[in-house]
C-alpha cells in the first residue's frame, strides 16, 4: 500500500529525516517507534502531505504521491490522527465527527456516525457535549472516530496513548487491534514500544532521522539492542 524510498525532509536548514525507507502492506499494523525528537511526527507530516519532502519518493496504492498536499492525500484515503488529538474543543462531539467527513465519504456520513458510536459507546452518551469537556481518553476516542469518518484506507495514529492512564492505554491498544482485525491498515507511531510491537505486524525503530532497526514485530521484541535501549532489559 505504501512505499517510502530515501525520504529526506526538515525545517529551514535542519535536516530531520535522513533517508527513510519504509513499506506498509495492506491489512497490516506497522509500528514506527522511537523517542521524542527523532523525527516521527515529521515523518507523519510528510507522509500525510502537511510538509513537502526535500528528496525521495512516496507511493500510495501504486501511485506516486510525493509532494501531494494534505487535502489530496485525504481524498486518496490516507488519514492522520495527529499527536495531541487536536479536536475542536468548542464544537460538540457530533460536530467534530461530521468534520471528519468533510473531504471524503460525506454521502455516508450518518451511517459512519452510527458505526463510530457503536465502536465508542461513550461518544454517543456525550453526543451534544462540547468536545473540550471530555476526558483525555474520550478525546482520543473522538480523534480516532473523526479520522475514521473519512473511511481511510490507511489510518496514521500519532502517539494515541500519550497522556492516558495505564488502564486507558490498554483499552486504546485493544481498540487498535480490533480496528485492524476489521480490515483497517494502520501506521502506529508510538513511544510505547512493548505494547506497540504486541499488536504490530512489522516494526521500524527511528533514531536521529534514520531507521536503525526494522523487521517482523516478533523478531524486534527479542532484539537485544531494542531490549537494552527501549525496554530496559
């Protein structure tokens, strides 16, 4: 579904991504792992069309989409749920969901809303509530639900467990597993290495703008370098 070759990008004169190669196959959960400041969010921004790459190539569903803007990437079916949720706090839960279908799947808006609230029953209970009054976990559910309103072919989740309690983190990862089992392809961008690799098909570890480790998730879990650097083993 996605082929990224020698991707380079940055800000001003600072190069952040230094030649990234990454592949996502349809139906997989691919985990992109790494600490703060290594380039994960920059990679998401380039892939979703928010930032233009300096060099390299991105192919999505066999088509070269390098440098395509964010609106056209959404139209193609690539949807980003950004770090920090970025919901609209002064709009209701329902209004936030409706905005998720602004570019794509608008004709099936009501059917998709029903699907979202069946996945997230708590959102239905708060349908007319201002989104800014929701708990952190509920806001993350809303952010994911808003992304799903566009019927994505690839859903990028940027740090979905950030700021959640351990119980809600477990719930969030169970949800991601469920969405994937229903056929959704997911790029999971996380600092939470262990739980991400438990549900992922393939993993990539990003360090200083380059991929330092890559392979099947089960193999990465037993990699001594990853265990030492990220799991404290």
